[in-house]
């Protein structure tokens, strides 16, 4: 999950692909998935890549009534022993959350849990973390009331939160950015202003990637120096390897077809 520092990525929750996956929401990167068996094979390879990098992976049963349920990143935000259960921005996805919340509360016995009320809306996919600096996307799925709830949580730790406005042709902040390490942010040209992230901590760097590789800017950096990347984005691969990171490429075609990316499919806890 994007809100976890690399040194906290020891365990990941994922959820199996449902029979109904062909009805998953798609508007941005994809035109809708068409091959459920292939999606399951790609998801299995994804889980295997996490395990090969030393991550303990728990696979939660799917829910065939919810086509998007494999995209668990959106359903919870875990920050240093506190869990925020946001109200997802897409009404059809609200009922995906209860089994995820139940699992995490058992796995993280004693964790402090917060929920959102009223008109607050947020998807976990609108949050990235660079060390102890947080960024949140104001998007079609995350509104100002949702951001206020996140800010209240982060104020408990005295962590800084910066807001980034997501362009209408992008779904989430993590759809177009990620932190492959605790010092780097990948960003596609043309999607965000050059000053969108403000002044970064010393030693940090924004890596600008050609716009046609925007999807490839979503990556999962792990504590052993491995970075999971989508297959077919050579500029992303080259930029990371030039900075000493070891890349593992994964075929994400049927995940992309439902506007899903690498980070969407796991929730680190």
C-alpha cells in the first residue's frame, strides 16, 4: 500500500479475482477486462513476485458480487499503528470493505481504527508516502472532507500532508505516481505541474517519465531494493535501474483493462 514506508512492507493483503471481473469499472487506462482466466494468472504471478521479494502474502476470498473487489488498496489506510477506513468514492465499492476491515483488525490486534462519516469520500489509491511526507490526490474519488479525515489522522503523528489536484483524465494519485523508494517519486510528463509536490526533503528526487508511459509510473518498491513494475515501460525500467534499483516486470494487461495498477492489488499492513 502506498502509505507504508518501504521498511514496513513485510505483509500484504490481496484478494482473489471474482467471476464478475469483466464488469469492473473502467474509464481511464482500460476499456474493461475481457479475460478472467488471464487476469487470475496475472494476479497469481503478482502474488508470487511479492513472495519472492520476501513479502508474506495473505489472499482473501473474493466476492463475486463485487467486480472490483481485487483492488484492495482503496479500502483501508494503515499508518504506523492506526487504520483509517475511508468511504470509497464509487458507491458500488462500499460493500467491499467489511471483510477487509475484519481481517486487518484481527491481524493487527489492538490497532486503533477510525472511520469516515457524512459526505467524506476517499480511495486509498489517492495517497502516496515519501518517508514521513504524505501526498493526497483531490480526485473524482477523494473529496475535501475525506482529505480532512486523513489530515486528522496524520496530525496525530505530526506528519505533513500535501494536496495534489488530479487531472480529469486520471483516476487516482497512484494511477500516475508512485514511490519506488523512500527518496524517489515517479511522475509522467504533462499530468501534473512541475511544482505539484513542492520542495522535497534533501536527497529526494522526482523522476519525470514520458507521458506515454504514465501507466508504468505506478510501481511497488520493496525493502530489499526490488521494485515491481508493469511490463512494457522501458523508460521507467531504465530510470530505476540507473539509480541502482532491481526491477521485476509483470504483465498487467488484464489488470490495466479495469483501470487497475500494481499498487491497487495489495494492501500492506
